């Protein structure tokens, strides 16, 4: 995921009524993804985004490994 283009798109969608939900991938994809997932980890699957007001982060498959996904 490219952070800046995605953030610009989300901010554009936040101008519309309602909220945006960002789906976050698996912790086991790579160390960078694990760090990103960790930023939102409060034990819940749905969290407020740290930087984007009105955006929620849904960690639907965060604990699954590649075999589980396939």
C-alpha cells in the first residue's frame, strides 16, 4: 500500500457524509506491516486511525497467516 496516495484518497472521501473504514492486512506479511499493525493494536479489531480524523481501521485478518488466508 502506498501511504500518501491512499491518505489523499481517504481524505477526499471524508468530505462525503459518513466515515471511512480502512482494512488493514496481516501482521505476518512483513516486518513493516507488523509495525503498521502494531500502531493500531489496542486489542480491538476496529480502531480510530491515528492520523485521519473520521477514519476507522478494521483489522479483519490481522492474526491469520498465509496458509489460513489461502
